[in-house]
């Protein structure tokens, strides 16, 4: 009986140990599964965060390039405007006005005369020049008038103001800026946009 009892105790102990080991293995498997799931989620979250970070860096770099390009463009336009202002004054402007008047005088639109709008500080000088040298060039007459919107250059009006040709500093700067833009784009970005 003692041997049977001993055998029964060993059997109970063996089954208990087996059950405990099976339970421990099950708990360990569940823990490993949960850990793997957490690790996979953490890796996915890290990948999303990395992608967002890279996207933010690319956006910031693009913004910096655009800001630098805009600054370069503004600087070049200021320099260009300064040069245009200087060129569109004095003797050059007189010669330029004479060329325009002679060129437009034959146009049917000039039958009613030509009006030239100039910077207020140049109006008197150009009016005197036009009266002395260009008055007879236009059948309908030539009128020089100050225009506070003109800083340098001349805006020519024909056909009672219905036809306008703009040779002011702002118009020349805008035209040159459009021509300059592809070259500037290539310089800043490496390719034309």
C-alpha cells in the first residue's frame, strides 16, 4: 500500500508539474505573442513617424529653396529697376521719345494726336523738347503730360487713349523679369519649371 500510495503521489506530482509546465508554456506563448504584436505596432508607428519626418524635412527644404529663390529674384528686380530708372531719363529719354513719336506718327491711331505720359519731374523738360523738335511730327499734335504713376520712361496714348504703349520703368522691369525668370529658375532649381 505504501508503494501504491507512493506511486499515486508521484503520478499526481508528475501530472501537476506537467500541467504547470503546460500552463507556463501557454502563458509564455501568449506573452511572446503580445510582445511581438507590440513590437510590430511600434515598428509600424516608427515607420509612419519616419515618413512624416522625412516629408516635413523635404517640405522645409523646398520652402527654403523657394524663399531663397524669391529673395534672389527680388534683389535682381531691385537692381534691374535701379538700372532701368537711370537709363530712362535725360537725353536718352528725349531720343527715345523722338523715336516713338516718329514711329507712331504714321499710324492711323495717331490721327487724333499723341499723348505721352511721363514722370512729373521730367514733364517740363520733355514738353519743351517736344515743342521745339517734335511738334510738327504729328498731324494731330503731341501732348506731354505728367503722370504720377510713371516714375521713369514714357506711356504713349493714341486714338484718344484707346491704344496705349507702355515704355515705363515698371513695364520694362516686368518684361525683363519674365525673360529673366526661366534663367533664374534654372539657376535656383537646376531645371526650368
